[in-house]
C-alpha cells in the first residue's frame, strides 16, 4: 500500500512531527548554551595565546582554528541528533507506506561487491553508507541504500578528497528466473582500441567475458550499451517494450547516469543522483515539504527498479505528475 503526502500526514505523521517540537526546541537551547560556554572559555584563552610569544609561531592559528571548530562541532551535536531523529521518523513513515522498513545505518552486502566487480561503481579510497530501505516490494526482495565514494587526489598541501560517486545502490529479486550475467550501462563507456570504431565488442571483469548485445530500439542504442554472456537471455531481460519507460524514469533524474547488473537471479542498480532522502530539519514549517520531496525521490527510484525488473504481474510505480524529480 502506498499513500500520497496527504495520506502520510493524516495517517499519523503530522501528529508525530507535532510531538517533536519540544525536542527540537530543547536541542536549540542546548546548542546555544554550549556555544555560549565555548565562547566564554575560548575567548580569553585565545586572547592570551595571540598576545603571548606563541603568536609568532604556527601554533597560534592551528590552536585557534582547532578550538573554534571543536566548539562549533560540540554545540551543533544536539541539533544534529534532533535533525537525524526527525529524518528517521519521516523516512520510516514513507517506507511503511510501501510495506518496507527503513534504517539510517547500512552494512553493504554482496550486491556492493558485485557492483564494484562489474564496473557499476568507480574506484575509490574511502566510502560511507546511509539510508537503507528494505523488505519486499511488489512481491520481490528489495534493498536500497545510498553510497558516498571518495578518492584521494593530489599530494602534499594539494591533497584533497573528491567525490567520485554519490547515489543509491538498489538490489531487487527479479520478476522471472535467469542464469546469465548481463550488464546495462551508458553507451560509450567501453570503446574499441584508442576509441576508434565504436563500442567494444566485449568486456571482461576478473576473467568473466561479456559480449556486446545489439538492440533494435534506436533510443536504447543511443543511450545504453548491453553486454552479456548469453545473447538470447539478455534480449529477454532487456527488451524494447519497457525501454521507453526506463528512459522516462531516468529523465526524471535529469539524465544522471544509471547502470544495472543482472546476476544471480537479481538486478543490481547504481544511479548517480546526489544526496537523497534528507527529510529531517529543525524548522517544523518545512516538515511537509521535506517529507514530500523524500517521498517523491523514493517513489521514482522504486519505479525505476520495477521498470528494469519487468515484473509482468506487478505495477510499475510512476515518479508522479512532475516530469523531473527534485534531488
């Protein structure tokens, strides 16, 4: 069962949010109190530091920046905790409307390793995961969470962390049995030697060769490339009847890159779509807008998973009346 934002709010979410106002006000007061205490302690210490012989050394700016940053972080912790509590409450209500569960914490599974192995994700040096939605969707096992992957670049003073991927990873039991491994990705990612002659005829991942599958759908050929170890089954899994729907749903995410892997009876999807589901906040007046935005984002992602799934018995979730999904 799925409800719109009005159904969510009248179904208990509005009352729950109203009950969090006291918690939010308490968090604001606690944060203000902490910042006042930090200022009272830091200001004389920093004044002494800057008017002492230490002011001529690099230690003064380092200690100053560290002290100010630490004070701001300590003061903000109650607000961060309150924001997280609101987010969990809103997202849990959205998940329940789909018959799913929600958790802010994530432990990635074998689907993440498969996504790495078959090139759905770029190389990275550190990772972070959040916002897990899981359970059964339209009769199939469903797991969705966000990944934030970063790569360290530069050296010395120019060393920095750069985001190389941010978006949802989706794993879903497929609507029909299959035994092949099939990769769906953006056209042009794998090309022949020196980029000449168009798309590569095959790709290999840890010794597993996948051959390119020609598609008759013109829009598909322009946007996506398909590789598989079973040409016949690949065409059954990715057939033209739902390609147009898939393209419309991807357009709802402003053409952010989508990649999918059909393996082991499941479909694994990685989408570069930014940071989603941030429904928590300290402004009670913005609760409905944030909840509606998170619901719209999740609805479009669930619809995309079901469109790729091609479950003939299920109903595809549309992203809504808007042509694009706000991210």
